[in-house]
């Protein structure tokens, strides 16, 4: 029986290729999010680049929250809808209440509908950008700043912004936050 000897150079290529693939995942993920509008990576500028003028484009934005989490916490938008004007920043809030006897670490994941218009909703500040810690038996008021992109076509007249809340896995295991 003969065994084929593998060159050390061939073995060294494997970790280099793995590192290169991992390094390439960040820009590939950004491109994927730009195309699909997933994960809130839909940053566009709100002002017209040529003139700096604000567009007259308007759209109604509906705010939705996760109905599945009512037994664990209460999560609700401050407003159910508002009128967006291109280039005009609007600040609103979502509130979440923790009914448990220990702190909870959550991550909010946004979704914009219709998906093909997600690129025109610009989130300037969002509680979904970072994990949030909610202390026991308390309510946290979380800011959201949005605008409508000046690049939005006329048919973009309504959008829905929905958030799903996920509890971080380590919260259940570690209650000493």
C-alpha cells in the first residue's frame, strides 16, 4: 500500500484561503443587505446631491412591533404612523418593558416593507444598531431617527417598519448582567 505525501505548501494554503473567505464576507454581506434591504443596511442620503435641496416627496411610514413577545415583555411604538418628507429627519421612540425578575439583553431586527422600497428609508439612529439591556421590572424608551431618501421615486408613498425582538442567548444562562 502506497500513501501519497501531501506537500506542506498545500496544507498552508487551506488556512490562508479560509482567512481570505472570512475577510471577503463583510463586503459580500453589505452588498447582499443593500440589494435585499435586510438587517437595516439601507443607508442613503436624504438630500439631493446636486443642489442640496430637500425633495417634496412624501410617504406614510407605519410602525409595527413583534406581537409574539407579549408574554415576555411589552414592545410598542410611540406612534403607529407618521408622514415622512424627503430629507426631513423625524425622531420617534419605541418602548419595551421587562416583566422578569432579572435583566434581559435583546437585539431588535428591523424589516421594511415593501422590500423593494427599503432602500429609500434611511435610519440615522436606531436602537436596532446595538444590543439593549432592560433591567428587571422596568421600561426602556429607545430612539429611532428616520428620513425618506431624496432618491425615492413618486410611487414610494407608503412604507412599514417592523421590528422583531430576540433575546440574547447568554441572558438566560447569565442573570448577573
